[in-house]
């Protein structure tokens, strides 16, 4: 199962969330199967979005898309936004 992990820092979570929610339909059309929003424990503006994706090529295309980079600007992300396409290797207990 491929995953897409996006890491960004945002100044305003509410602004981020409104753009993030608006972009949900496009994520679905591009192959997202849903996921999680995670926040850094020591840095509340440090956000991670982890999505399951239909296939790795679609995840890479989404991460590279102009619309995705435009959304990074709209959410008020600062610093480098990083996106990683990940493949599950194995499941482990604990």
C-alpha cells in the first residue's frame, strides 16, 4: 500500500484546515483513500498529513502537481514543504 506523507509548518491552523478541507475532493480524484493529520508534540505549527493512496505513481503526480504547490501557499505554509511517497514494507507489533 503506498502512502503520501506531507510535512509543512503553518502559522494559522484554521486557515490551513479550511484550504485542506476544500482540497479533499481533488485528493480523492487523484487517488487518496484518506488519512491522518498529525501535529508535532513540541511544535504545534509543525503539521504532517499521512494519506493512503491508490498507487505510488498517482501519489507522486499529486505531490508534484501545480495545484498542490499552490495549496501549500494558500495554507500559509512557511519554510520548506516536503512530500514523501512511501511504500509499506511490513507490519509489526509494538
